C-alpha cells in the first residue's frame, strides 16, 4: 500500500521531523556529545548502546545491531506497517496524508474489515464484564486461575448465548463486512452469530490488530473450540496466537515454545511463562514456522503425550528439517499422557514446568526416536529399514552440522551391533591409551579429525605403501574438504562407492584415540617427513657440486649437519 502515498510527501516528512523528536516520544534519550543515547528498546541491556544521530537522521544499537531511520523505528517499535508508520509520522508533524483516490478506496475498504472486527472484539470484551449472563464465564475463568491482568493483556472476551449479539447491533456497512468474514450469517430471518456462549480469544497480527477469533464453548457443544473462517484479513496458516503478546511482554525473545491451544498460551503466561505461542488448529507448517523463525531461532515444541500430540510433533519435525540452518535450535517436550501445558503448569507451577522445558529432547535425538519406532535394531533387516527410512528424510535437510551429525549417528545405528558394542567397550576402557599402529594409519586418522592438513602432505610429495591412504587423501582434496563436518557430509552423500571403500579404514585399531592425540601424531609424521625432505634436497644439491669449495657457507654448514644426523 505504500505506493498510494506520494514519495515526495514521505521525503518531506523525513526532512520536516527530527529523528530525535520521533524516538523521544517512545524512549528517554540523553545527550551524549553530538548524539543521543539510551538503553536499547529492542533488547535487554544495562549499559546504553542505542545511539541516535540527529544530523544524519538515523539510529544504531551497538548491542543488537538494530538501525534505521524514523520510519523503520516506528515500524519495529510499534509493530506498524509502512503506511501506518507514515500516518503516525504525519500525525506527529500535524499533517494530513495525501492519497491517490483509486488506491485510497482500496485501502479504505480493507480498513472497514479491521474496523468491523475491532468493534466485535470490543463488544465481546465488554460483555465479559457487564453482560447479564456472565456469571458462568466468570466462574470458568476463576476455576482456570486467570487474573484481570492476563484477561486484559490477551483481550479475552465473552460471546453470550444470543443468536445476534454481534449481528443485531452493527450498522449495515460494517455488518456486510462481518457477513463477508463469515462471523455472522444472514441465511435466516435475522442475523445469526457464529460465536455463541463461548469464551473469546482475539487473534492479533504483529501490528496488534485483531484479525480473527478463537472461541471455547461454555456449554456442551460438540466443537470444543472453533476459529474464525478464512477471510480477507485472516489466514490461519500464517497467524500465530500469542506471538504479538509475547513480543510486547518480552523486550527480546530468546526462546519460543509452540503449544497446541489458546488456553495453554494464556495459562502459561499467567504463571510467568511469556514465550508460549500456538498455531491455529493447523499443523505446524512452513508458513507459520517462517513467522516464528523471523523472531527467534530457538523453538521448543510442546505437545500432549497422546497419539494426536505425537503426530503433531512428527509433523512439526518434518516441516522444519528442510528449513534448518546452522544456528537454529529445535527441541521437543512431550508431556505425560493425559496432561497438557494448561493443566500441568497449574498443577506443578512455573519452576517445575520450566525445568521440563530445559530438559526438552534435542531435535537430533527426537529424530531417531521417531525413526526407530517399531524397529528392532538387533535385526539386520530392521537396520536396513531404518537406513532407507531415515535417508529419505536426511536428503531433505540442507548442508549443516545437524545433517552431518544425523548421518554419523545413522551409520552407527545401522552398523553391526556386536562390532559397535565392542568398539564402545574398548573406547570406554582404554580411552586414555595412545595406540596408533602404523604411519599410514596415523595419517588417515589425523586427516579424519583434521582434513585441512591434507595439502601439507601433498606439498611434501609423500609416497604411501597403502593404496587406500592415497585414495583417502585424494578424496579429501578433490572435494575441497577442510573440516571433519565437511568430510562426514561428503562421505554420507557419496554416490561413487568411497563410503564403502573407507568403511573399514580404521577397523584394525584396538582403540581410536582422542582427536588431539591423532592430530598430534599426524603433525609428528608431517614434521619428520618435512625434515627428511630438507635433508634429501640438501644432499641432492651437494651432489651437484663437484668440490666442497663450490658450496656456499650456508650449504656447507647444512651438509655437515645432515652428515652428522645420518651417520
């Protein structure tokens, strides 16, 4: 919608208003030389690192990196759209926003939907406090232990058991919008409300505007919860219940916990857990995951311990794996069967519930819990099933530390059980023993832990007794591998038989040493080879000279040193 406002007007606004005047309406600024400083409004800090430059017209936080001009500040701080930020600036400047008439008509029509739903929202909230039939809903709220502060924060309301509580009180222009949004039906003699005798949860977008509702029955309706239908302003797959409220309650969001229901979010907030959100009756999908990851990359998925909860957790995992990038943290908290976050936090309190959150199962562990379900890994057939089952999912994950780790674990789980168990037993009993039998095993093992050293071996023109050692070195170089993570990934995705060729590379080792020991051994081999190469070079140089008096002083001293070491 930004195109409806002339660019010249936007530029005039920027020139007319000082950024200091705009930001000081929201943040207390202090003069600091030629700039102004404050504690950043976008993250928690004790020492001011938020700087505002009046002359250049921008702000920058040296703590979290937030920066921009007056428009971007209002958008971020007040959760406004671009158009709304321009309108707010115009209000501060005492100006009216000029609009293209055709686009203004489209904008005004969209605004009517928001006005209609906002009026319905206000009417539901008022009914909670003053409607003659509110005793039942107030009793329910008291049983749930919800305070007035939480009721106000989440804007919870009440739809009385009346067929036209909303539809019968709206002017025709707004009633048309409610009908279009299917919150009211006009199929009957008079308007018929969708929500009747329900506790109402307004669903807000990130600008704080109500775009839809969720309603919990207060009677014996078959549908315990119902949501607003899809409309021009409400799309279930892209809205997250509680995300706006979490962003207002927390200066910076370090973790978000995805739960299943409205009451779970509200009850957790009542107990001081302000980072819970819920999807709106849909599985966690790419669209709402994208909304969450824009604001936080540490997500905990908390689901009930019944069959439906487990299916929801698996669906969430399937959707997030193709989106995974290094730096993201996902974990899964499966509650005891018969419990949900609402009941559990009321039963055991915040401290114990958050202890559960901290113990949530990491994605890498949950992945194999799901994949091995119903399999007996003592059977080679079931190990084959696991390999095929897991590989299909792993192929969808972008290159990352997670993908490498999952491949490594899959190889371990699908290897011979006796071999794996015996190797683990040896590793436990002899982890402090340094056993590397040959130079070439030392080279391969060192390269396994530190592939970056491969080029040093090439520079020394080393010859290997074993063909497999040379192949391992060539594999590392040809794939430009510089870390163990890259090596594991290259082996896991190899289609040319190298993985099978190198599978038994270290099978004769009695014990696999710690990485630093293996790398130390490789460095020792490289150093000895380097010394030998220097000696060989000097001896060849000496042989090219027919008499000692043709050697330089430096060559003569090096030749003497070589003779001394080799005699």
